[in-house]
DNA sequence: GTTGTGACTTTTT
DNA sequence: GAAAAAGCCACAA
């Protein structure tokens, strides 16, 4: 093997990293762009997190719909997806209130993958 | 290699 | 609560 380059890339690419996180989002949960960027190792690259998702839409099976902004609101409205995302989340059990979802209870973190309580919480 | 833009975030007014 | 500005990083032309 030898290879000159590093045996394993510490940063498998922002693109791959974000997809890996999105793919881990359980049903009924959501994540924010800032979170993906932060967990991906690039705090502040929240914009890029969204740009990356836009590249997979239509060619990926990832639950990109579970990714929303820090305001608990979907951003796909300006992109041209309409209320499709909001509707998809509702179908998963996410309650939307006035066009916003309760991040306080629906925001998911990778450490919760062990015990994701679909509990009513409310 | 440079420029421009964007599914964002955060703070301030 | 809503609006505006600045900051941030990655991808496309």
C-alpha cells in the first residue's frame, strides 16, 4: 500500500460527511444545517450543508426532508419544492405549528441514536 | 486560479 | 416578532 497519501482521510469530504449524518436521522426527527456543518467539522458552513443537499435531491434516498434551518422552518419554499418538505415531515409525525416545527423537541443529535424516544414529549 | 453565489447562522436595530 | 447586515465555507462557471 504504500501510497503516498494518507492511509485514511480525516475529512472524507464535507459532502460525504453531511450525507452520513442525514442518513442517520431517525424518523420523526429533524436536524439543522448548522448542526450538519458543525458535526461535519465545519462550523459556519451551514450554507454549504444546504447546498450539498440540493445536489443530492433527485438522486439520493437520503431523508433530506428532515433537514431544516435553525428557525425550525423549511427553506425549500424558495428553492421551488413548495410545501412538499413540510408535508413529508408531518407524515412522519412532526408537528408543524404556524409553518414551524418544535426544534426544542424534534431536533435530533447523533448521541440520541441509542434511545430515540418517539415519545410525545408534549 | 479567480469570481460569484447560496436549502444558513447569528447579532443588532 | 420581523427585517437587515455581516460572516462563513464549499461548489460551479
